C-alpha cells in the first residue's frame, strides 16, 4: 500500500517529463525542417496559468514571414504532445566569416 501511494505521483511526474522531452524533440525537428536557413538557439517549456507553453528561439540573417511562422507554430502545437501555447522568438545575426 505504501509503495502504491509513492508510485502513483512518481508515475504522473515521469509521464509529464516524457511528454515534455518528446514535445521539445518534435518542435526541434519541425523548426529544422521549416527553417533550414536558421539556427535553433533554444527550446524551453514554461508552465503559465496551468498551460504548458513552449518558447522557441531561432537566429538567422532575415526574419521569416509572419504566415510561415504562424503555420509552423500551428504544426508544432498539433504534433507536439502536451503543448498548449507556443511562442517563437527571432534573433537577427550576422555572418562574420564567409
């Protein structure tokens, strides 16, 4: 009985960790597929008001078009488990050595 009482919360915690890792992996694959010209800088998951939000940071020479970003965000939310909201940040960078 004691082991069961311990195992149930641990099981929920492990499941959430698995879903978070899987969502980050899927998001990274989608970003690399949709934005091959950009560098993926960071993928972070944040809990906000009970929602599981993902923040993705990419860097590149030019910002992608708004429609392309919107489609990518919708695709990630559709494919990635346990992702309620998504933000994509862009950092403009310059190539110093060619």
